[in-house]
């Protein structure tokens, strides 16, 4: 519709037609308001456009002395119609939004009402209820939607309460049994085994579930009392044990300190002293698993180092001893060879004497010469016998030395 369009197919040429057209626009807006048509935005925009067009008409030629007052009155009516239309539009949109959101909440509640995950579903129902309070009013549908929502809510909580009544009775029975077991264990001195059972009892307590807040508090106090009685006695015991372990730790550290001092000087007494410290270590008590392993590793390391050095020293002595024996054998063979050379010379001297011709019978000194020759040969043979005896002695020494080397 534009400025050249007509109303009732007649051009607006006078005040009566203008007023009539403006009233038509106003009435049309009220029709939208009455019908609560929130989808009339396009038509409404056309009416606003039409009003603007009517406002732009030159009315100076119209003969109506009250026209200005009439138009002012119509403007007030138009403004009021616009205000009411916008109010209706906002209200109906809110209702529509409320219906959509509450319908979604209802559907979710109806979906959850048969859930057996009571804890999580309770939380979600509370969230749904808070969301319900925040959603816009949903008009005539509000009561029906609320009834559906409340029905789903009540159905779930009735099921949940029935389930909790049953489980709380079961939990109470279980916890009473656990209390009796804790009571039986309160005087036990089998600390390790009983501690393991106490842990099992606590795990079972947690799994048992709630027996109801008031009942739970009373049961828990009783259960805790028996547990604490056991753990108090256990603490006294382990305080003594820990004190003893601390004393044993100090003893072991003192032994380690002495072992370190002993290991600084390697002599004949070192191994004996280390063995004495090992015997003393065996007499000490337990210092606790972690410390025991740590302290023993340190002590064992010192001992092993001493034994290693002792073994190395022994091997070196053995090696030097063997070398000295071998050198001794070598020296004896050298002596034997020299003696045999000397024997060979002595035998050569004998051969030389024996190879000389006898003196002639006419030689007045023949007897004397022969006697001297025999005497010299006898002396030389004596030297040979002495040297051969030396050789035998040296060979005997060599055999003894070789026998020692074989060991």
C-alpha cells in the first residue's frame, strides 16, 4: 500500500476519508492484538508504513476546522494500539517460549522418572525444577504442563524413597554386622593381619550405603570407637617397635662407621676385624625394611671392597712368590750349568794327565812322577764328586720348588 493507493477504492481527498483510513489502520492493529497473532509482523509493518503515508498527506486543503484535534486524538489512539500490540507480542512470545521450554522440561522429567540411577537423577531433577522456576509463564498450558512435570517428579521420588527405605534397612543390617566384627577385633595383637581386615571392614562400610543420616551418625560413632580402640593399641606397639628400630639403626650406623675406618688401612688384621664387625652386625636387630636394605647395602659394600682388596693383595703376593720361585729355579740351573762346565774342565784335566806317557824306567823320578799324577787325578776326581753332589743338591732344590709351584 502506498500514497496513491485508495481506501474503499476512493482517493483520500478530504478529512473524512483520511480519518476513516486511520481508524481502519488502528482497528486492524487491534484485530492483531485480539487474535494474539504473533506471526503478523509483515502485515503489521505494512500498517506502520500505511500510517506513515497517511501522515505525509497534505491536509491544508481539507475543510475541517477540528481536523488537527481529530488527528491528534487518532495519533494517541494509534500510539496506544502500537504499545498494546508490542505488549501483546512480547507477552505471547514469552508464553510461546515458556511452553517450548517447559514442554522440553516435562519430556525430560518423563524420560527420567523410571531411572534407577537415583543419585544422579535426583541431582538432575533438582536442576530441572530450578530451570522450571526460571522459565517464562506458559499461559493456559502452564497448569497442564506443571501437572505432567510434577507427576513425573513425584513418580521418581516415590520410587527413589521406596528404594532408599529398602537399601537403608539393608545398609543398617550390614553396618551392625560390621560393628560387631570391629568389636571382636579391638583387642587383637595380630597387627598386620587385623589391619588388613580393618581395611576390608571400612571398604565394606563404604559400599554398604546410607542407613539414613541420623542412624548413620550413631552407627558410625560406634564403629569408629572400636576401630580407634584397636588402632590406639597398635600405635603404642609400633611406637615401641619404631624406638627399637631407631636404636638398631644407630648401632648399624656405628658399625658402618667403624668398618670405614678399618678399611682405610689394609694389613693382616683388617680381614679379621671386618669379620668381627660382620658377626657384630648379625647380632643387631631389625631397623625397618627400607633402612635395613639401605644400611646393609652400604655395610656390604665396605666389606666387599675390603675382601676385594685383600684378594688382590693375596694374588699379587702369590704372583710375586711364583715369580721368585721361578727366578730361584733359573738361578739354580745357571749354577748347575756353571758347575757342569767346571766338571768338564776337571775331566779334561784328568784326561790330559792320563794321556801323558809314563816316564822311562831309566828316569830315577819315575815313581815320584807317577805318584804325583795319581794324587792329582784323585784330587780332581774329588772336585768332580763335590760338584756332582752340588748338582744333585741343586736339582733336588729345583724339584722341591717345582712341587711348590704346582700347588
